[in-house]
């Protein structure tokens, strides 16, 4: 994955940090969890009627752009996915189905033929053709494109008919087709985008797409307004709301009050600190759904404490993940013990991944006496080089700051002094692509996510010798070779065998300290329903499904 794509992937959930952070000197006073996420749901009940208007909050504040090529976090992903169609559709259960491409086939491992629908029109009434698809996909070849990494094996993209596009690859690539269900496969009108130039995707330039909503108005600093596209080609995703107003509220207290009062009808990515209030609210309902997000401690230096596998494993051994999920995340997460989260396993090979995880020398979800003894012994091996370790968190995120407090206590119990450094949003984001901002840091606490449930969507970032988040200098030719072969392997079980062989080697080095697998949390007031409640909302026309009960 390219640097630009990778750091945005990592930052997407951190960008929603609130301005009202709790202190990090300890966990005293944190409310114990009283919430039970219960059975995770992928959808809410279907909408039965139309809405004249809907007010919804964006998960990470105001988008910096609505250009699909530059969309890199949750807010622009959500807006773009409701304005513009992708070639494939990502369903709430993470399966894929036809989108603008009605069908496809691969006559050989290095060729993909996409057959387009012939009944799709852009908002201005012009028909979608293969030329628009070729233009849209070729824009992703630019090094600056967020989805560029998914196109590295593409050798050509050609219109081979009015409604046929052929993609050829330099080597087989099993991941590419899956990613076409995300903004990597978004299609815009070529003529409009060319004319708009650098203004494309801005408040001044807008976009031209074929989705269930049209962009009506973008008032910078205030809101984005969408209006229903009455001629949308897919009846299943035809908008129930005639108008949608998207707000940019990122302050947890303000958002909680607005949701509870009904001023805002709903939101995805509801902050965990809002859950006790919203759980008891009579005005609406919380939904917990499956997600591809995880929380990890990521080492950021090739030397010093962060570069020592012993220190990384010691920290991982000492953390009580069960308590973290219960106390800080209030039941909206479950413990995770591998860099590859369970939700990221390929659905066609889950049994293989599950068996492999059970056989690896990982850590317990709650530390045992033996775990703490091992951790202290590992730390003692590096007694002469011990110094306070610095953990970076984004300033203002209550969840991350409270997690950091738990980590401080765990580290202290095994002989490591962990200092928490809060970084302003811009400095925090800069750290991921500019090494000068990582000076003086040892670890970063961050939420990561996959676009689709395929280990190769994320793992190469941390496990390859040249992986963008491989900041410790980990290098294993066996891992590099296995992951490269895996991406060229179409059969899921054979691919899993290659990935697992690599996993055994990288887990032995504790490339990162995984902590939690996070649930998607959605809130809707009592008057509405229909939203998908899994993390797949991000890359689907999710707002179109919301209507009256």
C-alpha cells in the first residue's frame, strides 16, 4: 500500500477525536460497562415509508474533499458512497454483488472483463459508458490516489465495447475485484471531472455521479445537503429521504445531546463515551454491528525500546483486554490477540485461520500470573537500556486517552514507565507519513481498519519489508515471498495457507500489540429505520436505506 493510502486508512477513526478529553493519569472514576452489545446485527429493520428530510451526523467531521480519488477517511467515504456508484456493491454482511458492473469474468488469471449496466444515467441525464469507467479507474493509477495500492498490478484499462471494460494485470491479483466494491471502484462522469479540474470534489466544483442522492449544497463549516435522485437505477437503494442534511459535529457531548434530544436523527461511529446516555434514552435505539476495525499499539522506531520484540511482547502480555473492552469500550469491542483481527479473515477460509490462531503462542485476553512473570523477565533482559517509553495518542479522543491510562498501569506493573504524549490532530496525522514527527516517540495507539474482509487489504502494511507501517525494520524474506504469492492465489484456502505460514513468523516478533476488535455502533431515533448497522455502511449507499418506520 502506498504511503498516502496507508496513513489515511490508519487515521480514519482517529480523526473523530473529541475536544473533551479525560485525563490519563489513571482509570479512577471510569464507569464500569453496563451495556451488552448482544447479537451483532448487520442491518436494522427495513424502512416502510418516505421522509421529507433527514438530519445525520458525519463520523469524522467535515470532509476535506468529495473527490473519490482523494477520499481517505470515514466522512468522505460515506458521502461519496451515497453520491457515486461503484462497479460492485458492498453488502451489509461484507459480501459483494453487482453494482455498475452487472457481471464480470476472468478468461485468464491476468484479465478481468467488466460488463456494465446499460440503463444507468448521471444526474444530468447523460448515459454512463465504458469511457467514464476507464477514466475513473485510470485516475486511481496516480501515485497520489488513495486507492493506488490496489492498482499496482494493473497494466492496462481499456474500453472494449460501449458497455465493456477490460482490465489487464502484470501478475494475478485476487484482491483487485473485491476492492471495486469500495471507493477504489467509484465511477464519475469523465466530462464533468475534466472540466472541473482541480475544483472537482470541492464545495465550489462539486461532482457528477449516478448515485441515489445528488449533491445539493455544501456550506463549508456548517453542513452538506443531499437531495434524492428520482431516476436512480436501483430500486433497492432508491432514497427514502427527499433531503438529507449532513452535519459535522465531532464534540462528544454536543453529539450525545443532539442525538438524545432528536435534533440529529442518527449517526454511525457513535463514540463509546456516549453509550451510557444513549442506552438510556427513550428517543431512539443503539445498534451494534460487525466491524473491520481494531485497536493496536504500533511501534514507530527501528531502534530503542520499540524495536525490541521482547518489550513489545511484554507490553502485549500485560494488558487486560477483557477489562479494556468492558470498562473503556463499554461492551462495544471484544479482545483481540493477533495483528490480523478475526473480522479480517477471509470468509471462505475462516476455519483455517481459526485453527492457526489457536495453535500460535499468542497472549491471553486477561493476563495470568504466568503472563506477568514472563513479561517482567522479558523486560529485565533489557534492564540496562530501559528508559521511559513514549506512547502517542491524538489529543481529545476520550476512548484513546482512557485506553492509554490502562496501558500505563499495565506497563508499570512489569517495570516499564509509559509516558503518554497527546499530539494535536495535524501533528498526529503528519506522524504517519513524515518520520520527523515520530522523533521522541516509541509507540502510537491507533485504530486501524480493513476495507474488505481479506488479510491482504491490511497486513502487507506492517509485515512486508517495505510495508508503510513497518517502522521497526522487520524484514523476513519468507514473509515477503508468502504474501506476494498469496495475492496471486485465487483459491481462498490455498491463499490462507500462505498467509498463515507468514503469520506464524510475524506474530513471533510481535510486530504490534493488538488490543481490541471494535464493533460498529449506530444510533437512530424512534422515527426512522433501515440503515445498515455493520461497518460496511462506509462503502454503500447507506443513507438511501433510511426511511420512516
